[in-house]
C-alpha cells in the first residue's frame, strides 16, 4: 500500500522540480499505512495525513552538488520514523488540519507547490493541486524497478550497461578519445548530470558522467568505485568526464513518462581523434525493469543470496531463501517469525 500511494502520487506530480525531496511521499504514504495498521478511524487517518503534509518537508539539497552526502542513504528511514510518530499522535486524539493542502497563502499548494512549470512561473491558483491519473491498485508493485546490475542511481542504470558493452572497444584507446556523447532523457539531465569536481562518494554515485566513465574504463561498476581512494588513484575517470557531452532525446523523455513504457533510456557513443567512432549503444530498459523480468529475476535471486551470505551462516541463508521462494508458505509465516530470521 505504501509503495502504491507514493508511486501514484509521483506519476504526474514533480516534487523535485520545486526543490522538494521525494521522501516527502515516503512520509505521507507511511503515515497513511501506519495509521491504518494501528486501527485508525477515518478521522484519525485524515488527521495523521494532514500533519504529514503540514510537517517540515526535506529539501533536495543533500542529493545535489556541492552538498550531496550520506543523508540520501538514511532520509527515507528518517521519513518513515516521522510517519510513525504522526500516526501515533493522531491515534491519541491530536486534531487534524482540514485545509493543510488548500489553505490560501498558508497551505501546501501555495507555499511549496506553486512553482511547477519548467519556466518556474507561478501556476494559477486553481491549478495548484495534485494530479492523480489513476486509482490506487497494484500498478507500482507490478512495475517495481529492481536495482540489480549496478549500485547506481536509476536514471544511469542503462548508461552503465551501455558503457560495459563498449568497454572492450575503448579500454585500450582511452588516450585516443576525442569526445563521448551520452544521449539521455530530461529527468537524467536535471537530476544527475554533473560537471566539475565531485565532493564525495555520495556525489559520484549520483553523477551520470561518472557512472558511465568507470565502466567504460574498467568494464564494471561497483560500490568501491565511488570511494575517495579509488577516485584519487584513477584521474582518467575525470579526464573522460571532461570529454562527455550529454544531450536529450525527445523520444527518450516522452517514453520515460508513458505509462505503458516507463523506459529509462541512455545511449553512448565514443568518438576518437582519428575520426573513427564506436557504434552508438542504446539501452532503453534497465535489467531491473518490468519488461526485463525474465532476464532479471535469476540475477536478483543471485544478488539476494550473495548479500545474505555477507551476514549469515550457510544454513540460515538457505532457510531464508527457502521461505521466500515458496509464496504460499511465506504468506502463512507470521511476520515476527520472518523478521527474526534476519536478526544477526
């Protein structure tokens, strides 16, 4: 339910375009579901939700240079903890705020959601409201994106895959590269395209150019590649970044937004000083996408096993895997017993 609420609210409402972080939606969705789990009446649930909207909302500052940092790794957990607090006080009788969204001048729409056009002009008062293109059902979970191949911000997953494909053609010709053209969609340009100095690992794992340069050079991308010592040891990464041009493909942008596609496309082509070039390698859907489920699920299971093995003995790992692979048995497993399997 929480995924569905957050996801449907995000379909046509761009919070990052007005500088708000999407963990706002984590808090709102978690507040609603927590209140429901606690047995809230309709009035109590509405009270809790009104406080979630009136509450202080996180800025996206910590996801962008020069302020990108580790907060982006704990922000969602922080938002859910606040959701539990708001649901709790509503259950204890805290009064709600009926026009939390719509109050003239002081409501969420006027204060935080009024500048939503690309040119940042203030929208007319009647247009300051959320768009809900569909009912809440199971759309989000059916189309969930699994982060499988690369520890990279999702707008760059297909760029990293394209770069891995090109690696054999460029790894021995790095000094001969004249330019690298990354063709992408508008959201990637707005959110993760960065030039210049990157402050830290959190900045690098949200930089499209960095996440393309590393697999072009090394043929892979993993978490260690973002760390300071690795970056400092390989100045060729920034040399490649300086040669990159990022351009928008209007079709990529359109199909990123289309409900029956939701592509996250990137293409890379490398041009050499002698006038030659690689082919343009385009990847329109990341391996964790709904359209690549058949290909992705076995790799997802491998990733799950590998990560379990970093924390638990073999017998416990197999116990967890066995429970998760048998849906009927999983559904009949009490929640507290399932959670206890993950206690170290």
